[in-house]
């Protein structure tokens, strides 16, 4: 992926240049680059659910979703989609960096009395963000603050984040945003100005160096066209790369902060996350089944997470402690324990399969992702009991 210095003059598409895709005939494909780096692209987010990193391309209609597992693949996407409106798509409960998405239309800005300058508004946001960071993590490094902007004469748009720490999930990030909001002047606290992700199981944030796709509808014909404007640029610091401005970048070793200020009751957490739409009883039955399958295949030291409503057949596995991975050993004869690699379970009707991101990343080009089919292993005694009783012959 590229930093702004690498994209000093983004290729901005004219409204007539925005390509369209036939959604009915569009099938996921694997694209190959000259350096043998691959990434997956599809018309729907669920088609790339098993990938660790997901990027949404708003420069085509309908939107495309690009799935990757490595940093090299992200850089390849940026090279091949230079000038496109690319968004980092967040849809899991993995740790992510705290952030503020701030949009203040000039019309509302003009109504603030007394009216501050744009620089003063930026400083107010940065101070509130810093205060909350230090409240939840006293050892937080202030120099890890990042500010990106895509403002113009019609709107003031800022994204404030940090690469100095992570929060444990989307819920914690939503609570962080609320803490920052409370420290802002009342005129800047509106949810139309400070966007929050409460009650969202997935969201996206535009990536550094990419423009925004604006829809234009003709009043006479009703025909829609699109143009690209307001490129997102690094304001602070200017010498960092785009990975420092992502929420879930590759190889992020920033500490995950568990603060009491970000804790909420189980009832509220369920309401905010909205990750499972089935009844609690159905969820427990299925999770218990998957846990039993993992135990039978000696796949351990993971936290089994519930599937999300937008990816109902994918069950994330979050690494808890280092452990041996039977899939990686089967494929590559690697016996050392995995330390931080996550994995996932895919449900196909009534069958379940285990996948490992490390195994995915090391597979040969154009080959299928390796997996372990999880089926109940019956004991010999249980097999014998299931045999039909022979009929007695007189």
C-alpha cells in the first residue's frame, strides 16, 4: 500500500470513466500480479469473509470487495487500483485502533457562534482525543497520533487515530468515540458530525491517498454518474506511510488496552454489537458443537467467536496462547507453536472446516486454501453400538 508521498498525483477518474460491473454475471476471481502476489475480488462482502484484510472499491458499480491475507497483497491492490476510492472494511471482533470520523458541513460550521477557525476545530478534536487516550492508557505515546483530512470548501472532514495502541473490539472502539464526544464543545457533539459505529457489526473507513466517489444524478434523465474528489491526505505526521493510518494494519504489535472506562454490561454489549441474530439457545448449541469438533481434532488455545450477521457461515478463532497447529504441520511439517496467528471455521450446510491464515499465506499460487474437515470421530465402541443387530436364524 502506498503513502501519500508515493501517490502525490492520484489518477482521478472522470465521471464518465467510472466502470460498471454486471452484478448478475459477476463471479469472484483471483488476480495475478507480475510478482506472483494474489488477491481475491468479489461483488459481495461475504465472498471475501475468510480473508484477514478486506478493502472495498467504490470506483465501480456495484462496489467490489477485495480480500487479502498479507501486506504485499494490500500493496498490490493499491498499485493496481491507483486513483480508486478504496475503503478499509472492518467486519470482525479483532483488535483495532481507536479513531474519530469527523465531518462538519460548511453550512453547519457557519452557524456556530462564536465561530472558530478550521485549525482551532482540528486542535479541539486532537486535544479531546489525546485526553481520552491518556485516561485509558497512561503510557500512551502522544507522538503516535495521526490526523488525516479530505476537506474542501463545502465540508471539513478529519480522521484522527493512533498507531500507539489498539482496543479489543468494535464495541470498545464505539465507547472510546463516546468518551471523546463528551469532551467536545456542545456544538461539535452531534452524531451527524462525529460518526459512531454503535449498533454496527461492520463499517468502512476511506484509506489514505484515495479520493471519495461522489454520486451525481441527472434531474432530467435520472441517470447516475460518479466523480472522484477530496483525496484523503496525511496532515500529521506527514512522513508516515498508509499503514500507520489504517485501523487494522498487517503485523500490528501495538498493545491491546483493556480499560474499565471501556467496559459495559453484557446486556448493553449485546445491543451494541448485534453480532448474532439467532436465539441464544441456537447459538450455544452450535458453538458447543464446533468446540467439540476442535477438541476432537486437537485444535486448541483459540477463543471461538460467534458468526456475524453479514458473514453467518464464518466463525472467527482468536489466538489466546501459543499452540501447535495440526493444519500447518500437515501442509508444511512445521511443529513450532503459533503465537499470534488467528484462524476461522467455515460452515457449509451441516459441515465445518478449519482454516489457518498462516497456511493460507504459504500456499502455492492458484492453489486452494488448505483446510481440515471437522467431523465427529466415533469411538470403536460407539461404532459397534451403531451396527444393526443380526437377525437370529432358526
